[in-house]
């Protein structure tokens, strides 16, 4: 298979984008590297044990945060000039993190019972924990999220000085600190609970897939199955992004992995550099909304709504299909628009040959859902899926999680085990979650402030007031709020902030809670393609040698057909059926007919928007045809009979005019 030749400068840029998403960690050598690896392995084993056995909630959350902070301070430098150098302050912060966990756990229920009246030692320990969390957030995510978190804390302390409707009674430092770490509402609240259970387990699962060769197989299979003609390259990117991104849930990693293989092919078939990068980034973005893993924020949806993760996967199914359908339509139009050459790419092996060799990787892809359908909890499902992935990898020597030679005694026991893919996967599972886990701990401070001060209800009443009670305007304002917040902070933090301050506005106007949260989740994800946090487009631009900002605009073009989909499930009760949870009697024929009809209108709407935005459909579109197609696409995204009628009439009109143009330009084809 063709592999992109990436120069050192480009590789450095790509590494920088990945580090910006996951944090710029140290690269130690020698004993220190081994120590951190062993701690990370121990952290993964502890969480796998906690998934299988019973660890009290309070203990699990406290130990999880302590391990995260310990590894963050040892792994991430305080500043770039101290990169790869362990400093005395890093050691003090790491030890302090462990001491605070000991203080909380040794205090037991008595500590939690005095949260409204903490003693001076409690307050000092709590302030220390908050400062350590803020510093860990700064090291892994940068100053912006720290600034946002500090503003929320200041609001809790000094909100009584603000004018109505933002004012509240105000809280003194002791009360705030006690609430934040001596209850399960602040730091150790929902976000950390999800981080300590689902997020880290899915990260470990993704690491197992990576080190057993599943990622490479999914890309190879996509090229073998979809490659061939010029349009096959675009289809391959869409398919491989879904297969690779589904288990990983990482947009940047998916973009870089697929792009390193596909970039030269996109260039050969005729893609303009920025358009090629836009397609790669759009495919990577889909990883965050694709089952079975989605992004980390999806696990929070299940916890916020007190529903099963299987329900979240169910809700994501049709929107994910619509997202990738939009990409497929855009790719098919690209073939005509760019007059692509019909170049044949020969894969090393056929799809069938690859399937016969590595069929077990497909089971890894669906095993989580299978276990949940069998009645296992999400935590147990991902636990057993990880076990199955490890065991099935042993079916072939080239995918084995532990070398066959180790079992035969041909490798030293300890060094062979330390250098095995099993150890690498366990270590990667913990180190890969550090940035997200630190974000969740910091987000706990934000959520704690919102619940303590009632900011969520205040904000929702203000939004509804500005919207004049209009659901459409409220949805637009909410989308803008999520987008603006997402410009500054990662997807997970953006979702958490907006879920507690913006979701109540939609819910108060009659939108089902699950639809409101999915609406916010999708716009938090879409904000990922807007500077300054447009990491996937910037990485794609580096691979394709394009302009980062032009590539970002091209990414918006590719994802635009799916942008209106979230409005479909908040503006009308019938649109909720897109989430497959619109009725308690979902198996009734009438409900399935409604789901089918809404899905059909969404499909046609996406096709209309794709044609309008590309400026090309069957043939190059005229200005009036583009305008009609965009209007028709928007109309079909609004779930009502009148809007559907307008959309279908507009689409039919353009279909007729485009067909006439096509037959006129190609008389022989008629």
C-alpha cells in the first residue's frame, strides 16, 4: 500500500497537534521512564480491577484523581524549557497529590459530614487540591481552560456583587472549598466519575486495538474494499475514518493516521490541497460522534441523564449515518467538480484476503455493543471487550499482545513482559487519558459552581428571555453559546460547561432532556473545526501542504450538510425520532414509519445542502440553483409538512434544470 513520505518538519508539526490535544508530555529515558511506565500500568490494572470487582465510589474517584495528578506532574513539564527534566517542584506536587488522597480517605465519612463547616486543616488541604488541579489543567490543556475555571470560582465567591439576574447570595471560601472536595458534587462529581470508569476503560480498550494492529487493518481493509477508481479514494477516507475513529474517539489521531496513507492518493486523483485536507479533517471529526466509542463527552451524557450507554449509542446511530452520508455525497460530487483522473490503486491484498487473516478485529469493533445487548453494563462490556481483544490477538503471531516467543521461554521473563505490547497498551491506556481526566477534574469545579449558585437556571431564563420564548431562536442561541465556548476549550469541557448552563433553556421549552444534551454534544464536536482549536484541520493542512485556515474552511464545507441535523431533533417532536428514542412504544409500525420519513427528509436535505455548498450537482450549478438547493436543504431540516413541501419542490426543480443541462452538454448520453 502507498505510504505518504512525511518529512521531518511536517512530522514535527503533526506531533505538535497531537500533543496539543493530548498534552506535551516528557520523553524520559532510563529508570525514570520505566518507573512512570510501571505506575501507568498499575493505574490501568487498578481501573480494570475496579471494573470487575467492587470499589466504593468515593474511594475510586479519589484514587483516580490522585493517580492522574501524580502522573501529570511527573509527565508534563511546568514550562517547555524544562522539557524532559524532572524538577523538584514536580516531585513535590506529585507527592502532594498522593498525600491529599490519603487525607481524604483516612478522614472517611467524618470528613464528608463536615463539608458545610470544614476545619482549618480541611480548608488548607482543599485549597491545595484545587491549585494542583488548576496546574494540571494548565499543563495538559493550556491557560484558557484554567482562566474559564477561575472565573467560575470567582463567580461563586463574589457573585453577590453582580447585578440581577446574575447575582446570588455569595459563598465564603470555607463553604466553597468544602463543597468542592468534601462532597461528591464538585471535583469528585459526575465528570470524574465518568473519567474513572468509562473514559479510562475505553481509552485502555482503544490502546489494545492499536497495539494489536486493528487500526492498520481497518485502513488496509478500507483501501482494499473501496479503492480502485478515482472516487474510491474519497470513499476510502470516509470509510477508514469511521472504522478507525469509531474505536478511538480521537479526531486528530484519526486524521493523522488516515492522512499519512491517503494524502498522496488525494493529490494524484486531482484534489486541491486545501480540499484534500478538509476531507481528511472532516473524516477525523466524525470519529468523535461515531459508535461504539464516540468522544469522551458521550459517556458524560449517559451519566448526566442517568441512562445506559447503549441508549447513547442508539441515539448516535442515525445522526452518525447522516454525517457520513453527507461526506459520501460530497466525495461523489468532488469527482465531477475536480474532473478527477481515473487512477487505479492496487492494494497489497484484497479485502477478502485481509478478512480471512484478521477477521477477529471486526469483532473487536462490535464486541462492546454485543456485550451490552447481552445485558452487561457499559463498564463490564468494555472490560470484557478488552479481554476478548487481548485473547483474540493471540490467534496470529503478528498481532499477539504478548509475543509467542515469550511463552516458549525464548525471551527473558521480566524484560520480555515489560517490552510486550500488553505492557505498552496498559501504559498507553493510562497516559492517554491524563489530559481528559485533568479536564474532568477541572470541569468538576465548574459544575460545582453552577450547582451551588444556581447559575444554570439563571442562564437558561436569560436565554429564553432574549429569544422571546421562541424555540428556534433559543436553539440558535444555544448553538452559538456552545460554539463560542468550544472555540476556547476542548470538546469534553465545552460539553460539560454547556450541559449545565445551556441545556436547561431547551428543556424548559419542552425539548426532551436527551435531545437537548445530544444537540449540545454535536455542536461541541463541531466547534472542534473552528480556530483556535481547529487541531484536525491544522494537522490535515500540514500533511497535505495546504493553508491551515483555508483547510479549516474546506472542513466546514464538508461537515456543513450535517450541521443542521441537530436542529431536526430539537425543533419538533417528530424530529426526536432521529434519536430512536422518540416514543416509549418505538416498535410500533407508526413510529418506524415516522423514523423512516424523518430520516428520508434528512437524507434529501443533506444531498441538497451538499450540492448547494459544492456549487456542483449533476453538472456545475448556476447561482439560482445553488440558492434553491441551500434553501431546500434548510427547509428539509425543519421537521414540518410545510417545510418538507418547500424542500421537495425546490429539490425537484433543480433536479429538472440540472438534468436538462446535463443532456444539453452530453447529447450522446441521451
